[in-house]
C-alpha cells in the first residue's frame, strides 16, 4: 500500500497555527556552508539514528554524508540545484562507497560533516567525506559517483557542471594514508 | 546527490557467486499468508529497527505495518499487484493513522503482524493492524487510506478492487474498545 | 552482527582535515527555537525521506516530529537535557500517536515543524505537532506520552519537570476540529 | 523525547485478535539458510527502502546485508545467538565497509543476499556479501568487522567462536577481481 497524501477539502487549523506575527524563517545555515572548497554541515544525532547498542547504526552514516553531498551540490548550484534550471539532468549516482568507522557517535552528539571533491574525470566524480565530533574524526568515506541522464544511463559531465566542480577540486597533498591501518 | 546505480561494464564474479547446483528459491511465505480474511506475516527485529533505549523506535512500527498492508494487497492481487495488470492505478495512500504502543519490541524479537479490513467506502478503506510477539499484543493501529489515481487525485475505488476488498471485510463484533483506556 | 566501532590505533588525517584557521561552529538554530510556548524547527527533505512515489514516506513524518519534540525538551532543559543533571530519568515515551496526512512533502522541501504542549496530567503529557511547508499545513499529529523511570515503568512527572512543562502549556481556544473531516 | 512503550493496564482485544484455531507459526526460513558455507536469505523491497528516484536508496543496502550477517551468526549460534549463552559478549562491529552498486533494485523486487566468510584473524573477521535479483548481481560489499567486549573494547575472537567461523571460511579461488573496474 503506497504511502502518500491527497489534498484535504479544507485547510485544518491546528493548535500550532501560525500567529499573525512574522513567522520564523529557515536559518541560513540549513544547507551548511563552504569552508573554502570544503563543504561543512552540522547535524544532531537523534533516536532514529541510534540502535540497541546505544550508538549510531552503521548505515545511518551514509544518510549523514548523503545529506552533506546533496547540500554541497545545492550550494554550488549543480544539476537539480542549478539556478537557471538548464542542467537539471546532471544527476550523480553512487557507484562505490568505502567507509571506515573509527569511533561511535551517540545520541545527542553534534556531528560535523566535511566533504571535499578529490577527483574529477569525464563521467565520474570522487569525494572524500569525514564525520567529526568536537574535532575528533569518527568516520571517513570515499565516494565514487557517476553522472547519469534522466534514464539512469552514464553520460559525460557537462562543461557547466565540470567548471563548478573544478573549483571545488581539492589539491591532494602527500599525506599519511588514512586507510593503511 | 542522488543515489542509484548504473550498469557495470562487465558482470562481477563475487566470492558468493552462485554454484552450478540448483539455487535456493524465495520461500512461499515471503509475503505472509491469509488466515481467513486476516493477513498474517512474521518479521524479525534487526538492529536497524531499534534505538538507544534498546527498543524498536516508534516510527518503525509504521514500516512493519506498511509491509504487511502491501503484502495483503499483493496476495489479494489489488492495484499494482493485479495479475492481469488492468488496475495498476488503484493506489491507496494513508490519510490517517492512529497507533497505540502497549509494550516494546526488542532486538531479535519475532513479530507477527495481523491486518484486517474494517471499513470500505466509496473512496476510502479502513484497516486495523496489530503487532504481536508470542501471542501478546504490543501495538495496534487504525489506518484510513484513500484511493488515488496516478496523479495523486482522489478517485473512487474501482468495482474490481472493491470486490476483492469486500471479501476481506471483517464483520465487526461487539468488543471492548481497545482504545478506551 | 552488531554495528559499532572501536577506537583506531592512530588518528586518521582525512583530506577534509581541519585547517588551522578557526573551525566553523554549529549554528545556534540547530535545535530550533521557541516561538512563545511553541517550539519551531526547520528541516530539509532529503532522498532518505522520500519513497518511490516521489513523496516523503509516511513513517518518516514520525521521525521529523520526534526530532522536534526532543529539541523542545532540549531547549526547555527537561529530563536528559536538564542543565544540573538532576532529572535525567524523566523520560517520556509515546503511548499513542494520531497523525493526519493532508498533502505530501517532496524532495528538497523545507519543512517547518511546530510543537505545542496541549495537555499535562499526573503521569502523561499531550502534544500537538504540525508540519508546514511555506505556511501550508501538510500533516498534523496528536501525541500522548507517558513519563517512565529508567526501567521503563510509569511514574509521575516530577515537580521540576512539571513546572517547566506548565510554562509551555498552550491555552486551548475553541477551534474547528482539525480532524472532523 | 524517547520513544518506547510502557505496559498497558489491560490487554487490548483488537479486531485482528487471534482465533481459537491453531495460530500460524513463523516460517522456518525467517533467518535464511546455509548453502554450504554461504548464508542465503531472500528479502522483499518495500516502499521504505526506495527513494524519489524510484530505486533502493544506497544506505538501505547496508541494512539488507546487516540483516543477512546477523542471521548468519544466528544460524551458526555465535555470540548473542550462542545456544548455551556462554559467548554472549562475542560481539562483532563493522570497522570498514566497501560497497559497489552495479544496478538498482526497485520496489517489489525479491532480493537474494549471499554472505560468505572470507577472512579470519585474531580479532577481526572479513566477509563478502552480494545482493542478487533473479541471478543478476546488483551490489557487492566487503566487510571488515572487529570483535569487541561488552564495553566496546577490541578483544580476541574466542576459541569457540573461532571454531564456528572457521567452518564457514570460504576457500578463496583465483578469480577476476570484482573491483578492478
């Protein structure tokens, strides 16, 4: 049974109805922000994210980092988020995800998700994402995403989108391999 | 960033590749079964369903009962599950759900979901669902669903679907009101 | 197989490592805000929230409103969120939820969740919650929650918590019944 | 606000109450089955698993494969599932997951999850998992899990658990590297 909703005959008037005073607005920070080429967003851990071990369930980190990727594209105006609407079909789909879990996140934690573009090829995009709590890294992920058309077929990244992503491409410095443990 | 997958260039050969022996088949019980007019299906509680209190998170009961409703329609051949495909647009969407929580389900529990049709009008359907563990009721829900067309607009339930649902309509016996607590 | 993480031997240095410049801080709005006695918080709809019908899956509204309730308790300093830690056992669990779906939320929507306390008895709390998009109500819910101790047994709401909740109790005005459709 | 449930004063009598006839039992296949050393389980794709692109959301594959791993441990009697209860603390937590997405799963699909043990060291376990639909592989994952004690600290795999896992250890044959694409 599908789950959705059809329009009501009349507008309900809940107890929580808006007053006549100016209503609150969504905060400017709702989609995070760019810290140079790195997208940064904070999220709270709620009950829904945790499991019976008292920690965030491992699959839910993939939700956190997907929100961050989507908001990075939103702030950069890519694909569905393109301001003039000309590139709505520039859709990226995840082809591979490697995720490491270093320390658990728990209920009420405030997490900081940092996302950077680490690779850009003809039809694929590579990102590195990290989940921090109070400056300590809890998890890191490497994502390979492919550009597809509206039918899901692989396609080249358009010049317009490429240009925007190019600005985010982080210069890779020699570093200790995170995953060589 | 949307999450999907495009076709690979070649079929991978995982370690878990199928052997040449006859492969296992999905069990006949995958969609539950009808116990007279009542649909019955068993489900396991996994980590994903629980939260930091060690119990099933309250929203996840709505997932359990939606699986059950969908499987009831599947077994009854309604809408998208119609064998001759003529009624694919008979879609039901939830307009109201009232759910009571009597006792918590926990990790590894085997739950039994029982679903019955309790009302049938021109364009809406009413169901009662209950979640049991070892014969004890943990939760009950009353669902009102509306029939909609493919654009989400309310429509009458077609005669074909109505006939199938009519067979499931449970005669309501006088009973103690579950919710009169 | 349980899903968690043990501490790594050394701290990884992801590409997204913090720079030496002052790091961004979580926004003040992370937990929403009080609009008089009503808690208000904005949330974005992500892919994880939607389903194959292109709309927010019905159970996920229960996630949205639980986040809002938790943040209302957080801002009010109740139970686990009590500043001096003396009331950590004042836990509220949902006993009944009635939710109506008037119109669907979709991908990328910004939702406004408004929560008000509508009833307060010896051991139970009643709330009304509404989900808006651009001033239009999409869904409303009535919640009855019971106070329990750390073993999950019903207990009276403590005087300290009661006092805080009393301040939030919305005077109920005569109004058209939302659900008398 | 935490989400759980306290015991009701009296047992409700839902419309779906059990009849006096023999009730249905959970199917023997609820936890899947062993196909030699490989665990096999079938799962249905429901609305909750899909997203607005009409496909299974990428994080939900991690739910599917976690269910399969848990059921493999259940059938093998490991840790929490040990029949004599002596090894309840043998808990495995995921330290790394690499997942590839080859083709999307969709609503109503019946998926077959195959899980094999591919590595066994002093304190870690390696598994390979694959998601099939009608014999076609949609996704594969490599999992590294660490054994931890009840406080989450790394510990050696006990001899008893090791022996059980040893029986599942799949001999690795030379094969084309799945991931060398």
